[in-house]
C-alpha cells in the first residue's frame, strides 16, 4: 500500500535554538492506525505540526500523499490532514462550542446545510451536542478536548492526527474516543495518535513509531511494545498485559500477548 505520509531526514530548530527534530524519518501507510510514542520532549508535537504545514521543513522533506508540503500547498494540506492539538486551549477559541466546530467547515466554503449537518454529527460523536451554546472557556479541560476533536472531525480530513487525545478524558470518554477513531479508520481514514499511553497503543495501533531526541528509534508493528531494548531506551514501560505475561515464563509463549483479547485467547487455550 502507498504511504500517505513520508518524512525524510527532517530537522527543526525553534527560534531559541532548541533542536527539536534531528534527522527524523517516518513512513505511514494509507489507511492504518498508527501510534507515535516517545518521552517528554522527544519531538512528537513538533513532528505532528509538520504534517499539516503549521511548521514547514527547512531541512529534510515532508510528503503528504506524495506531495511535498511547502508554503504553496499549506492550505491544501490542511484539508487533507486534520490535527487535534495537544492543548485544546490552542485550538478552541470561538464564543460558542457550535461556532468553534463550525469554524473549519465554514472556512472550507461549504453550504450552510452541510455545515450544520457536519457540526451536529461531530458534536454527537464526542457527546458534546448538549453543550453547543456554551462558551468553550466554561468547559472542563476534557470537554474542551472533545470539542477540539469535533472541530477536526467536522472537516472530514483524510488523515486525522491527534496529539495526546486521551489525556484528560475520563475512562468512558477514552473508550468512546477509541470507538470514534476505529470508525473513522473503518471508513478509510488514516489515523495517527501521539500518546504516552502504552496500553492504548498496544490495544489500538497497527503501526508503532517510537521517537527520542528528535529521531526515530524504531518503527514497526505493535509487537515493538514488547521489545525491552526499545521500551527501555525510549523511557516507556511495557503495556500492562505484557507485564503480566512476562512474569509467567513457565507458559513458554512464543510471543508476548499485548491486548486483552490476546491474553484471553492464551488463557482460554491453557485452561481447556
Ligand atoms: N515553542 C518552542 N520554543 C522552543 N522550544 C520548544 C518549543 N516547543 C517545544 N520546544 C522544545 O522542542 C523539543 C520537542 O518538544 P515537543 O513538544 O515536540 O515534544 P513532545 O515529544 O511532544 O513532548 P511531550 O510528550 O511533553 O508532549 C523539547 O525540547 C521542547 O522543549
Ligand atoms: Mg507533545
């Protein structure tokens, strides 16, 4: 399958001289669910801001659907790649929740009936329709995060990138988020999530990318999350399911289960 995102030897330095990305490489296949992991300050948010043209590559390349992202196609790239920021206060700013979610579709020049339809669907998906007339600054942080997610859903981008989407969501909200992301993925969207939550990544992701110090440390399938060298070097921890089975060497498993479903299958097999 074709790569929807390609990042090649990307460097980025902030104005104060901080080197946030130092020759980073990355490829994400079209239609996958990908998780980006790495310690605080690894460069995840900086990288994500390159995927929809907020930051433009000065050294190295970022390609979206085989087009190099440049100042000339920034507008196009924002319609293809929707980014939910790590901090909803950077994203949610209109005077009502409804207006906020309508901002993107309105800028896309859509007809009013289409905008209304999209905003309603997006707010329903994140269970925030009841709050549509409230000013976003009166919402809790987790509610603002939901509104920020709705704002991107309403634009229907092909690639949806979420920076720490589960932070501040309650357990139910986190499960609903996973359902929303899976539904989008079933419809053919590529979904990329930056997260510290190794359990979420283990349960959900088909592709895992681990970054540290502005470089890619490892990329591959979810089984990377059971690899000690990667986990230790990236300052992560093993998913809880993997931790249980690591303490049961007597089971002599060929690979470590990472998800609840895999764990249940192994246990069922053994208690037959
Ligand atoms: N506006 C900025 N100006 C200067 N340095 C910055 C700025 N934003 C981020 N940095 C620095 O760039 C590096 C990468 O930061 P980034 O926010 O991309 O990391 P991250 O992997 O998203 O971290 P976290 O897990 O904490 O969200 C860090 O060293 C950070 O201090
Ligand atoms: Mg970040």
